[in-house]
């Protein structure tokens, strides 16, 4: 069972099984994250450069890139967790 760790930010001590189960997104959640990723990618491609504010373009592009990296990480982590769960189930499945 998750135990809250007292620190500046909220974090929890989780077992490996809890981490694995908590990392797997539903199909609908993956679709929502993928839609966000697509939206941020399109937004990043359409950023207009303002000669009067050159740093604004860099900041907007960097923010979009960071948002995309987080979403990619979450989706890849979910896929990896699903694969790990399947492998564990195969490993511990009774032989026929």
C-alpha cells in the first residue's frame, strides 16, 4: 500500500507492483495523451517568429518541446509497463 513520504513535494513509497500497475494507462487515456501530443506538435510547427521579440519564439518552442517530451515519456512508460506485466504473467502462468 502506498505510504506518503513527507517532503517539500508530495511523493509516495510504492512497491514495484504498485509502480507497474500505476504506470499503465487505459486506451482512452492514451488517446487523450496522444491528442495532446499531436496538438503541441502542430502548435510548435506554427509558431510565428516576431522580430521584435526573438526570445519569445525560443521560449514558446522550448515550452512546447518540454510538454511533448513529458507526454512521450508517459506514453512510452505506459507501453513498457504493459510489456513488463505481460512478461510477468507469462513467467508465472501455470504450464499446461
